C-alpha cells in the first residue's frame, strides 16, 4: 500500500554490516529509514503518535530490544516493534511477542521477508494513526455534529438545513431510504428547537391498523369502543408543546389521512367518543422512504396532505452516495459497541476498510452499525460484509461506472483530508501522478483548498 511508505522505520542494529545492508534493502523498497547502533540513541524519538515503526535487535550493548519494548509500549502501545533475533534467542523473542512485540525475524533473513514484515507493520501503524485521528475528531465534535456524523458535503448540507429549520415552527418532511437515520434527524430538529424541553413523541405508521391509528393519534374516551375501559390521551395531546414524529407516513390509511389533515389545519383534535375540541401546539415531523408526490399523483396518498406537510423538506443521502463518511461512522459505531459490550475496540485491516468502502450498503447506516456490532463481538471473519441473502434489484446502487466513481472520489477526499490539502503528498499516497490527481479534482469538482489545515 502506498500509504504505508509514509511511515518511517527506526532501525536499531549494533552490527555495522547488518545495519547498512538492512537499511539499503528497506530504502530500496521505498521506506524512509533512520538507523542507530544503540537503543539509547533512538530512545528520544519515541513519542505518542509517532508515524514510525521500530525494527530492533534483541541483543544490543546497553539497553536491549527486549528491555526497551515495555518502555515503548508505555509511551504508545500501538507503535509496532519488530524484533531481530539470532537463532539462540528465538525463545526470548517469542516471549517478547507475548509482551506486545508486533513480530520477530530470525537472522539470517532475506530482504523479501524483511520487507514483507515491515510493510505489514507500517500498514498497521498507518491504520492505527488514522483511527486515532478519527477518534479525536469524534471526541472534538459537539452538538449536531456529534449526532449527524459525517464530513461529506451532503451531511454538511443536512446539518445546515436541520439547524436552519429547527429555529422555525414549520412542519418538516424527511425523505430517505430505510436505515439512513430519519428519526435521528427528527430528534435533532426537536433538540435544537425551542420545543426541546417538551416531549418528542414518535409513532411508526407502518402496519398500524386503521382503528388503532386513529386512537393512537387522537386518543379516546372511556367506553368509546369495546376495549376502551378508560380514557387515553393521543399522540397529539402528548406532544403538545413539543414534536410529533410520524415515521413511514406513506403507509397511513387514507381515511386517517383525512383526519390528520383536518387536525393540522385547525390545530385541534377530538378524541374518539367525544365532541369536545382539544387544542394542541406541536410541530409535526413526518418521514417517508417513498416519494409522496408520486404517490399522490397515483392517488395512493392524499395530495392536500402532501402539500400541507411537504413545505420544508430534508433529504437524507444513502450511505453509498457518501462513502467518504464510512470510516468515521464505522469507527464511531465500533467504539459504541466496544463500550456497550465491554470489549476492546478491534482494529480493521486495510483490506477490511477497502471492503467497507466498496460495499453497496443496501441497509445504509443501520446495516453499517450492525456490522460494527458483529465485528466487536468477534462474529465475523476476515470479510466483514458477506451477503447472507439475495439483494433485490431496487436495493442495488447504480451501475458499475458510477460505483467506481463514488469509491474513487471518496478515496481522493480521504487522502486530501489526511494530508491537509497537500496535493503532492495526496498524489504520492494514492500512487498516481500529480496531473492525474488534478484531472480527478476537476472531474469530481473537489476543491483541495477546503482541506488545508
């Protein structure tokens, strides 16, 4: 991986000939190497977050590699330490691995084996630093950023829209596929409004029978029907002063839609079995995974209700259209799962991260969270996104060229962010020429200056 080559190698070897040949082999493989004859001379370089790995002989004059290992791990336990050992010291190296060494290599070794071990260690270090950066980003985010997570332009626009609408009393319609976080957006609208001190009342309209839907929304008086043994307050009354969230509103029975429209127009309801009007003051936030305008044109949803609730609209992008947010979201969900299940948060491998970025995510953010939970619980193998059933045609993303473009755009943005907008460094990390990067920036309409730190 080109990214791994940005990780330095600290080489500690007291034999001049071995040190020189090892340094040359690693340099020819593209690594920047700093070599030392003793651990004491390299000691001051070890700091938290050091973008380097350590390749150290087990036996050294003064401080040995085995003795230095606990000290390195105390400063930063994620710095990979590769120990170099003679034949008679293998047992010592194995014991050191139990204490946290990344790997060991026995003398004499081939250049190919050395480079393979160092490359894997460097990739691991690169990934751990990236995840640490993601965790710091998550820790530093507050307010709506900590809830509606994402660096993509789409999510930045969603946050701006939500904050703008939260200041108003307008009813809001949220569009989004299953699993994109529609209820999360509704809660943000409530939490950032003046209504946040009152109730947020969610109701899923999907599969709710007509009789129950009317009772749930408007309430009923005692004796209004056979099982109504006592009076019940409906969702509108319960949400008075707050927010009423109606999810899957497209599935609401047409008869109930008529009564909902009247309630919204008059801002009053009548409980079932009562003739007394009850005034309410709540904001309605509705959500749908279907196009209500199209449904209204097909007479499957009331057009007057659509125009009543469809004034302010928030559209949530599917995860496959904002792939640059996947690493941040997966790290967030992994940390949440580790805390919930009292497990250590595992590291994803570079191959697994590439797999996450390339998967179509038909279940969107909800599916990503499920994978993170299973990952923390150790229920997955090397592959994280094995499809366990047939994917329907309407769940598939657009054609292969569009998927490739989305994936490529996400990688370019991620590298630009990682390198603070430095285009030469970004091109090197991606393994492409600078002109090729310039062409891609124009193609994907990416402004590199936006990523400058």
